[in-house]
């Protein structure tokens, strides 16, 4: 294994039948997949889906109940200290000392990984420059905006050149502009270093920016693939109908048009090639039952509905 933690294997992360329980509740229920070296993977799921539990296991903060976790060929359960050498972590909760400057925060981080002297200072300067923070290097973190502070967090996580970067809801609390800037900087630094990254998010647009998405729901992996591939499995258009009696309307549509009509949160949902041709027929056939109707191309939310039977942001528990 190389000193930076990026061993010779082409698989950065391997999960095998990963399970974890909190008392009687199963937060992860047999999750298995691989993350190839150099990939940007989103762990996407609503609250209670298991993504936070999985993140904690990957970061070695939590030992799984059963199953295997391997990072660059190292068994995380058996050799957590060695696995940590491969990791850079950006936690959801801020981990910066707000009374220190950006450079001082990075300096302390580097020393934890054994960096000293000119090499440490060179890396600090390069990291801050790369993330557009060179002019703010000697400014206290407490005076930085939320977006700039998150960039310092990213620089801190990358300072020791980890093979795997883990980011837990990294844009929480940022405004839309700061979110876009953070993702642009993440893409730039990953492109330069070829770092593998796994990011947890509950934001569908952020997941769209990743190479692949692992979709979790109630502790289970319900979908895995590139965003375009996942949406292509639906094909055609998605028609969503608002109505007072969704069950009755769905039954009527299936009987009249012979197509599947799915009830989702008191609406009726139809997947249909050339859906625009069906819309006027639906309105003519059920004028009194339809109170609203939308037609659109498939989204990741539609993928989630197809795989789980409920919308992405419908209730789930919290914290797992």
C-alpha cells in the first residue's frame, strides 16, 4: 500500500452485506457495492435512509454490526488506524477553530499527519491558492462567510493528500451561490489530484453532479448508477395528477387506457412514452376528477418513487 493510502487496487471502497443495528432498529440492511478509484459517488437518501450511518462506518467512527468494509484493500474493521491514513473527512458539523486563521487551521491539521517545515507550508499555500483562499489565509475563520469556511474545511480534508475524501452534507447551511461555488471547487481539486470522493446528500441537484449515485431508503440500497442511466430506466414522460380521490382516479385510468397509474401521496402518477398525447385524453375522460396536472421528463425523484413507492422527501426517521 502506498503511503498516501491509495493502494494498487482499482477499487477504492468495497462494501459487502453491510448491516448495522441501533437496538431493535436496523439502520443498514445488507448494503453491498464497490466504488472504483477516482469516482465521485453520492450517497443519496432522505432522513432515516442510513446514509449517515454508512458515512460514520466509512470514516471509522462506527463499527458495523456485521459485514465487510474495505478501503484500498484495507479492512476497516480489523485495521482502522491504517485505513484512516487513506481518508480525508469533511464533516457536516464545522470542525474548524474559529479563533484561528485559515492557515493556522491547516497547519494544525498537517501536523496531525506528520507534516512539518517547508513541505507543510508549501502544501498549505497550494491548498489555499487552489480553493481561492490565498488572500484570506491570515484571516480568522470567524470572520469568513459560511461558503469560505466550508472551502477551508475542504482544504483541510485534502491537505495530507488522501486517496478517499468523505464529505457529509458538505453544503448544509450554505446559500445557493455558495453551494455552487463549493461544488465547482470540489470538482477542480478532484480533477487535479484524481481523488476518490463519497459525499452524502439529500439534495437531488447535488447528486446529479456526481459520477454515480447510491440511493438508500430505510437502510437498503434501492438504486445504483449514473444519474442519466437511472432516469433512462423510466423512459418517456411522467404525468402527475392532483385529485380528490387518487385511488378511484387511478382505477379509472387503468380501466380506460390500460396503463399503470400509481398512487403516490394522494396524487396519481403515470409513466408514458409521448405523455403529451395522453394528457388531453385524460382531461376529456375525467374532467371533474382532475384538479391539476403536470407533465415532465423523469427526475431522480421519479427514480426514487419507482423504486420505493413514495417520494424522496416524504417522512423517514432522522439521524441515520
